């Protein structure tokens, strides 16, 4: 499945005829037709990751983010993860990548360290993760008990990432997350089925001239919709870390008409046009839940979303 959202393609072969397929030696659930900015970053990553592969405690390494998705641009960094039996923080005290390190910290005590380095203008993030923690996160999400941002982001990465070393072991982990369980589907839809009445952002925000309130509530509603749609479509998405909303929603089949393009364009609309557009997206998303996941009760969500309000300038009679 090729789902990059750009017209760019990878570098051509010597005959100049076909776009390159990134990492053709790596099995994947996706057919990764990549753009040029992604292709050279993948090859660059294969170089800086080599020193880590030489440490026997490092089991595997992957490249994720927009580079793995094939949609990198000139601002894209390289999101890299190295999985360890136990993170060898003493060995890692010295920068091993060959780049200029500017960050080295324990981001999740006992479970993950982060180093950030620069190679000229290119920024590279290398997260060092305890392998057992990865399995714990996967267990929680697949059980439907964990829909936290970090956990969902990790599972999305497991699906998408390009393996740099340790392919066989990583593919067995990737296979675990291919079947999106029904319990998680229900949890995602229920947790994100919380949509504020549109008069809050349109009246208390736009009409009042408080643009912080306006955009905060609009963005919150967009994230809620994407969370609900992700659950409906069995797609691992962390709405609180939403990027490239058009590309994310474009992967989904059960959506309101033209939802990807409409959500992508929403923040560029004149502010007075946002409410009717977003209200329509909310209404159609609720209808999809009722049609395809009838065990989820949308009554409360509909009641709150449709609460009426009008400006009040005089005391009630």
C-alpha cells in the first residue's frame, strides 16, 4: 500500500526510468514509494547507525517519522530508535554516531534515553529504548487499556518504521500489531467522542475576537475527530501529536466525504466559515460511529455538541 501524499518520487536508477523503492530488502506492510528527501535520509541513517550495531546489547534499530512514511521535506529530521536488552548508558556517554551531540538525557527513567545530534544542517534524534518496555507498551495498547499518546505513537512507529538492523526480530514485533483489536477500537472511539459545542469557539472565540480560544477549541475538535476516525478505521494514531492531518486521514476508508482535504484546509478558511464546515464533519463522523460501531452510545456526545447558546445582553425576565 503506497500512501505518501506527495507527487515527489524517489531517485531514479541509472536508466532514469523507475522511482526507487526504499529499503527493498526490508519486509514491510507498506509499499514505500518515497520522495527524494526521504530516500537520501534513509541511506544517511544506514551510516550513522553502524557503531550501535557493533554493540551486542543493541538488538535492532529503526528509522521512523516522515522519512519512513516517504514524505520528508527539507525541514525533516531523522527519527531513529535503537532497542536494547538493557540500555548501556555508560557506553553511550560518548557520542557514537559521528555527529555533533547537543542533547543527552534520560527521557523516560529506566526505559529510554534520548540523544540529539547534528550532521551539518541535518538534525538526528536517536532514542535508546529498553526492549522490554516496548513489549509492555504494545501489551497495554492491544488490550485496549492504554490509549496514551506515547503508546499509540510507538505502535504507529512499529507499523511504519524502516529497519536499519535486527530485521528478523523486529518483523516478529511488527506482526504483533497488525491485528488492531476490537477492544482498542472501542476505547479509541469512546475516549475521543468528546466534542465541545461549536458556539464556544465561534461565539466566545471568533465573535469575541479571542483567537486563542477560537483556535484552541477548533484544534481540540479536529483532534477528537481524528481519534474517533482512527478507532473506526483501526489505525494507530496519537491525536495529541497530530501532524500532516491530510495524510493521516487519507489512509482511512470510513470518513466523511473528502475528510482528508477538508481537515487539511480547515485552518486556512476564513474564520466565519470554520463552524459550518467543522459542524458538518462532526455530524457525519457521529453517523459513521452509529452505523459501523453501534455498541458505542453517541447520545451524550450528541447532546453536549448540540447544546444551544445565544448571546445574552439583558437580564432574564
